[in-house]
């Protein structure tokens, strides 16, 4: 016992000894320590040093601060009481019996252990040694060895004694649980993580992760000499370098290699410690001496060990070095003797590889005997008796190694040319791929025909050209007709109502031109002539020709190289061939293209008898109609509403009559609401045109249409469908489809009826030729210019930009901003209203029900229930207007209705005149009743309003009569001129913004003198808000195809509907 321990501590220790608080003492003879347990306030473990040094340890707090305590004293005194010295001699271990504990002591001791766990790290700091061994898995191939990591465990100290961990898996399982690990029968360690340094913890956790991965893969331990050794964990290839570097930086690392131990490792990239010495011997032979300083090579890891250095091999270096090792196994000494004739192959193929793994020293004497020249192979192809013969001259400067020996030119006797073995082998491998077989003077294969002959010239020959110089015999060369010397010539001319497109090919017989064109249509890359020669069709010029043929395929008639196509394809042909130097156009064709691209320059005079002064843009529109008519083309006049499409059309029809160009009577088909408007406009602007509205019962319509001397017949779409046989019998030379979007569906009976009419000249008028999708544009052009577009299926595959390019000459679109600089401004505003409380309750109930129904639908069920979903959306929109539209006993009011009443009263007080549109006629009736009660006078245009009455109301309103014009959106969205209004109110939103634009266009058009305000009424926090956002997001297709900044699609997609219903409360 140390003399420095205070007496009071010794006395307390004696008391503990007397009270029997030393519960057990166990001798560890190997470590020369005593392990004891002492019961104080807690159960403490004591380690008593069994040497004269007396370096005792206790886990109590007092010992931590002072290095001694009453517990260590009590253990030593207990030993003395039993007649035993603390100094352990080389005797067998003595184990003292444990004293039996009372129930209370057992209870206290059991819980004391839990408190004791928190202090273990302060008691037994541990150290780990990492031992890495090279473990051979194959005796004959030592390079296939792996690295096995094993661990040794012990307490920290100056020279800690460590113990081998015999089962590394059990160690990691205990480490993970922070349990007690027995290294042998007498020694155990508490693997609490805090007992290890942070660096050791990180390394152990990384190794543990590797062990756990190996367990998942079913790998346990390492097989050593036929037995599984569970000490080891195989070092994984992907983490090998990182782990070795980490372990070697610790003070407890050891690599065992070739009987030597290394404590630190250094990884190196670059040149290996391998030296190759090549010199000439006295007897005239040559010796290669290999000095390999790599003691261990691990091919799996691509590492070579040389003492404490680890050389990192690349994949190529690993392959070279592995081959070297296998070759060295076959010889006793690392020396190889060469003869002079072997030098060329050695320096050409082997030495370059050896330089990649080490240092090659070549003596000056040997260097003087070696010639280095670049390889320049020459390939000579010839056609002989149905075969392709190939001779290869491997040329190195003046020296030639030919596959035909008689063409070989040797080097001088005292020098050897170094051959490029790698490139020569590459050439031989390529020959094998192409099916060549070796023969006496070179290589050969059967002369291919057709596609294989084309492949020979287009794939094989270019491959050999990349490898060297290609020379070809005349007979073989003449089998291939290169497009560069046999280019297509295209001549385009205008012939009546057709275009003649004539094709010719330099050097190709005229009777074979059609067959070549057929090959181009099939997208063939070549054509085999009757003579067996192959014509290449892959040049840019032939590809352009192929594109033209593909485009014209549907309507073309082909006769010996000349194709007849409709005139309407002319501009597309010109666009495709404008940069083709081999394309020629006739003067008449050039003039047609100029007129199509610059219709304003077409020579046409405005009729003298027209009773109107046309604006400049209207004259251009008139000229455009005349130009298309001259070339027998149809078109769509797509000016924005209010720009005078009617006047431009009337001017065109009048000029045809004045110039004596009339092809027959003109038939104008319009919505029923507009037929009398057309008659009035014709009477006003062109009284010389004899026009008749074909209306009434069937007998009356037949009588009206059969009158002699009529220039224009005006009928509705509905009447036309019923009278189609009558119109088929009449001599009609012009067809004008007003508001042509009415026949946007080609499958309707009206559209089918129009297609059945054989009328030479056709035009469509529509401010919105596209409302929902591009199919509508296809349908309209099918009626006015058949053949312009391909089939519907092919059309749907076209991009909007492609469609725009095709229709560019045949559609004319201007907007008010561009052409009417003097037109007053149109100001658009959104006015938001708030639902009343009862209105909101009704709305949320309907919305929740719809959301629940739609959320449960997949795509198929959504399609099946589409109509009911749209009906539900209509209900939500009606609630936004006024729930009483469909709820009979509803009395909760409408926020929007109250807002519009205030607006209209204020409008009257400020002398503003208003057009109010709604989709729901019953809503207009409610508004009318409310306004009358407020003293606001109204006109009301319903769908049932007769055409004549419509015109009378419009004229009266424009003359200043009444305050508000209530209009059904569908009934009055088109064809009305209501410039007497300066305010437009859209009471409820429509899916299609184009319809709303048309409604606003009733007031904002030619003749308007005042600024027009458009108020769009939106119920806040409802589907109307989402509808408004949707309209803003979908304004691209019209812009891409028709013009640039106008109305857009409105067809509701499933995504649109789901988005609209996502509105929360």
C-alpha cells in the first residue's frame, strides 16, 4: 500500500473490509492484476495492480480525482486478512469465493450496475490494433490474394497488452450492442463506444458496416488453407485504399507482407518499381533483364506492394503486369534472350507495353540498330472474276511489308524496322469483321450485290480510308455511282390548275427515273440500276428530293420523271427547294410564289361601283381574295371581329361581276341570325349585286333560289343542310362560309353537305378559325381547299409550326391594334364579387360533393362521366351567378347580382351605355326584372329573337334608345354591330376566351368613337377564378398557327377540370 495514502482513507477502507463490503476478488495471473467488487453507495469495480508498482484503478469518483480511494484499500486489506500478498507470482490463479449476499444487498447491487454503466468509459479506455494479412486464395495465382483485416483488443497503456479477436463477427455484434466481449476464458472488455477514441469508433463502425454487408451476401470469414478463419474481414476493393490509409495513420497498425511487418503505408500513382534492361550480348544476341521490386501484387485491388509503398495500377497496367507475372512463372531467371529478327516485333508490340508499367533501359548499341517509322497502310482493292481481292502494304517509310510477298521491300541488314503491331492487328481484326478470308497474296471475299454492295462502298471503304490509303481498280470503282457526280435536277413549272415537277438525274437513263423516285419515296439509301451498278441516294440533294416526294405523295401523278401536283403545294415546294442549286422554277411559277407571299402587290382594282371607301388594309384583304381566286385557291379571311370581313368579301364579289369573271352565282352561308345582315350590307355597299335571302318554308326557299339573274344567294347553315340537293343542281361559282367555326366539326351533317357541293371558288370568314384544337382548322380547309393538308391522322402528328408554314398564304389575319390606329382603346378589367353567406354555403356543399366524386375516378371512369362532370361545373357557375337559377326556394341573395345592379345604376347616372352578356338566359331575365324595378331600361336579345327583330333592336340601341342591351352569349356573340355601347359586362365567364372576345367585339369595332371598357365579373374564391387563370394560361396555339396575340383554345381537358375543382374554401 502506498505510503502517500492518507490515514483516514486507510481507516475507511479497513471499516469496509470489516463490514464485508468486499464482495469478490479474482486473480488474473496473466495480466498480474486483481479484479474485485466493493459495495459502497454503489457497486464499484476495482483493479488492484499485482506488481510492486501498485497502479490501482477504481471506478468511483474519488479515485478519478485522487488516484486512490477506500475501495482499493479495502481490497488490499482483504487480501492481507486472507494471508495473501497483492504481489502475484508465477503461480496458478487463485479465485476467492464470493460471499453470499442478502436479499437487500442483491437488490441494491442489481440496480447499482445500471448506474455503473455510465462510468465505464472513465474506467477502462480501450485500444484496438489493426492487423492486415495477405491471404492467398489460389496457390498457383498468388496475385489473386485478398487482404484480411483482423483486430487485437486491450486496455490503453504505454505498452498495452492486446488479445487476438478470434471471431470478428461476434466482436462487431457486441460492439453494436455496447456489451461485454470475452476474448478468452479469463479476459473480457466492455465495448462501450466512449471507451474508444473518436477515430477508433469511426474506423470500427466502417469495418462493422463492411461486415454487415458481407453477412447479407452470405460471406463469413476468410478461407485460409482450406478452413474458414473467422478472425478476418476481407478488405473490400472499393474502400480498400481509404481504410488502409486510415488504419496506417493510427499508432496500432501492422501489415504483414513476405515475412515483414510494416507500420505505415504510402500509396503511389505512376511509374512502378520495375526496371527492364535491354542490351546486346557478345555473341550477337540480345538480353532483356527484368528487375521487379514488387514483392506482392494483388490484381483484385490493382495494387503492388514494395516494402511500405503501395503502387496503384490502372486497369491497363494491371492487365500488362498480370501477363508479365504469368510469363515469368515459366522461366527460372527473369532474363529473356532474343535474336535480331525478333527485334521488330519486340519493339513494336512488347516494349511499348512494358514502358507503361516500368522503366525500360535500352543500350545505345541496340538503339542504333532500330528504325522507327510511322505505319502508313495502303489497301489495294480489285474486282477479279466475281471476287473482291485485297492486298495490304504495311508501309514504314521506304520499307514495305506486303501481304503479297513480291511487293515486300526489306530494310538494310544491319537495322530492323519497328512494326506497329497494335495498328496492324487492328486492321486484321477489321478484315475479319467484314468477312475477308486470307489467301496466298492477301485477302478476298465474294463480290456483293444490291444492298451489300452499297454497304461495301458506304461502310467498308470509309472504314479503311480512316485506317490508311485506299486504292481501287477501275472495274470495281465503276460499280458505285456517287451522288456527287449523279445529282438530281428538279424543274417546277405552272400548268393550268396543276404544277409540273420534273425530275432528272445526271447520267441515269430516263426510263429508270421513275424507279429511282420510288426508291426515294421508300427512303432507300441506294438504287440498283439494271446494269447492276449502285446509285447512292444519301446526298443532301437526294434527301431534299425525297422530302418533296413525301410531301406531294398524296396528290401526285407520276409519268416518266414528271409529277403533277395541285397548285396549292407550290409555296411549300419553293420553301423546300429555295436553297437547292439544282432546282429551277419557271417564270409563271415564280410569279405565283411572289403573289402568294406578297398578295398586297397583286394587280387588282377596287370596283368603281362599291358604295364605301375601303381602308388600306381592307384593300389588301380584297386583293388577297382576288389573288387566291386567280389561282383557284381557297382561303380563310380571319381578321379580328369588327374589321370589315363582310365589306371585303362583298367588294370581291362585286369585282368579279364587273370584270365579267363570274363563275356562277355566289352562295353565302351564315348563322341564321346574320343572313339579313348580309342582305342589308350588300344592298348598302353593292346595290348592283342582286342578292336574295333564301328563308321561309321549303317551297318558299326553292322559289327564292330559282329566280333568274341573282348574283348572290344567302342562306343559313340549318337551311343549307335541308336544301343541299337544290344547291347541287344550281350553277354556283362561289361559296362563302361566314362564321366558319360553325362547321369546325367535319363529321356533322352540315359539314358533309358542304363537302358534297362542287363549287370552284370557296372562302371562309372567321375571326376564330381555331377555338378548341387544330382539327377544326383541318375541317375548315377540307371544305375550302381540299388537299392542302394530309389525312387527319398525319395532320395530328404535325407540329403547330409546320401547320402555320403550310397555311401562311391561305389565311389572312389582322387585328385592330395593328390596322386601326384611330380605333379608341379597349380597357379590360376583372371585377370580383363576394358570395353571400347562404350562397357560399350552397356553393361549398356542391363543390365538396363534386371533389369527392372526381377524386375517386380514374382516367377511364373520368371519360365515361365527362358529361355529368361538366354539368356539375355548370351548376357551380350558376351558383356564382345566382343559386335561384336552379334552386326554387332559394332566398339567400347573390353577391354578383347586387354588384351588377350597382354598376348599371351608376352607369346610367354617368350616361354610359352597356352591353351585358350571360350564357344563362334565365339569369338575363332575373337581371331584366331587377333593372326595371330600378328604372333602368333594357333591350333583351334571346336565341329565339327573329333576325329582322335583331337588326331593328341593334339600330334602335345605336340610335340612343334604352340604357342596357341584355344579350345571350350564344345568340349575340357574333354578327352584331353595337357601337352605340361604350361598356361591355361579361356577367359569367365562358370556357372559351375567344367567345368572350367576340362579344366584346360587338362594341369595339369600326365606327366606335369612345373608349370601350370591358368588365369581367368573377365570384372570388370559386371556379370562376380558376377558369380565368386557365384562360390566361392557354393562349399559345392560336398565336403559333394563326397570328400572334389573340384568343386561344378552350376545350376542357381532364387536367383542366381537376385543376378547377382543386379550389379550396
